[in-house]
């Protein structure tokens, strides 16, 4: 896939989003609501301690607080929002990251969308960890680009662009085109996650080459509340295929494997198990690292199983707090991590 083709695909996506917004706006009822101010505040405090012995990860402790706050004006189905995002790492002076974000949001009937720098929580569902690592969700809760969504009683589909890096001196141009969705009936569903990453060269290129990456995950699943013994159970399984190519040699690498998960919930307890078995993912990770491969590095192992156990200390309308522990098995090595997460999200 050439750089011109990637940019043309992005242009078509933006034009489709604008066309959808325009068509939906023309279809609005004659009655118009008075503009009103809207607010949103989200505070996430996280402690994540990782004890690692395998070669795929590093031991570290993430201990920080993040504030996401936005204010805007809403008129009919349209909103214009302005907000700040700041992350404070404990034990470090200053802020680890801070940004001023603003975006346009549209929502009416079956269609919704956004354009600008908008929070990841606008997504219908977050990507699995093999696509986006949980530490990225901690520190980078913003998507830069455009989003379009379609929702029915049977499921949803969404498509978005996340522009991660602008091309410049010593700086690659990087963006992702992502689509995901899920449609089903009576707890059974078919779903997909597809992510195309365009990893271009800096200017000047200095001998570097463009890297093409495509990840495809079609899957089936079931979500049920089977009995009084278990509040909720969900199972999902599918095939994960990656297509990776460094244009320095033009050779395609296509690691493929089984990806599945099981989740059980009873009262305040939740157990989740995630399994990958197949070819090691993230080709050329030792060269490009997390700049290109933004998923959990554990998936470089041909066998990876993660088990999470959580206890919800609070699970209310505006406050959620849980303590958890995770086991990470990579064929002979067992790592562990512990988490405490407190999220406060008052509604206005």
C-alpha cells in the first residue's frame, strides 16, 4: 500500500464523515433546542505494579492520577467541546503529560461522530490489549482525528482515524485507521477489529523506509446471565492475523494465532482470562518498538495467558474502585502484577 493510497483512504473517510453529518443535520425536525452548556469530568487514579521475569516485558510501577475535564455548548444534535487532560506521576515534579483538546461531536438517532481531539470514551468499545496496551490507555486517553459510528438494536459499527505523529525532521508520520463492530441477537454476536497502521519516514528519510502493518481479528462471542450462581458470563474467540512489511525488503510477514477470552462476574468479584496461541506477533519489534507496535508486548510470545482477578470496592453511578491481581504466563515464565484503580466521573 503506497503512501498516496493511505492518504486517499483517509481523505475519503473524512469526506464520508462530513457527508453523514450534513445529511443527518438536514433531516432534523423543525423544532430547534436552545443552546446549552454541557460539562464532563473524569478523574482516574491508578496504581499498577508489574513484577516481570520474562523477556517480553519490564518491571515497573505506574502510580499516577489523570484528570480529564471538558466544557462545551450543545445545540440540537451538535456539540463543540473544549477540554484539558493532565497526568501527574507520583514522585515526579511537574506533570507527565498535559494537553488542551477540542472537538466537534454529533449524535442523533443511529448516527454519531466526532472530529478533532476527542476522548477514547467516545468509542463504543475499546480495542483488545493486543491492539492497544493498557498503559497507553492510562497515559493517552485522546484520539486525534475523526470518528463515525452507526448503532442499531442489534449492534454497532464504527470507523475512526487516530493521527499519532506529524512528519517532520527526525519524526515519522504515523496514523491508524481502525474499524470495529459487533452485531448479534439474544446474547450471541459476530464482531471484528481491524487496524491499519501507516508508519512513514521522517523528512529527510535518512535511509529509513515505510512500514506497513495490518491487524485483523474476526470473532464470535456470547454474553449471558445464566443463573443466580453467576451474574454474568461472556466468551469470545477468533483468529488474529497480522500482515507486516518493511519496504526495505518488501517481504510480508503474516503471524496468525488463536485469540480468546472468558469473563465471569458475581457480585463484587470478576475473573477474566485471555489466551493467545500461535505465531509471535509484532514483527520487527526489536527495531521499531512501541512506536509501531502499540499492543501489549507479551503477545510477542507464541503462547500467552493472562488471568485477572478483581474485587470492586465501589461500583456506583459516579464512582468505581477495584483492587486486582494478574498472572502472565508465557510458556515457562510466570509474571504477576497488581492494580488499584479509582475512577470518579460525576454526571452533570
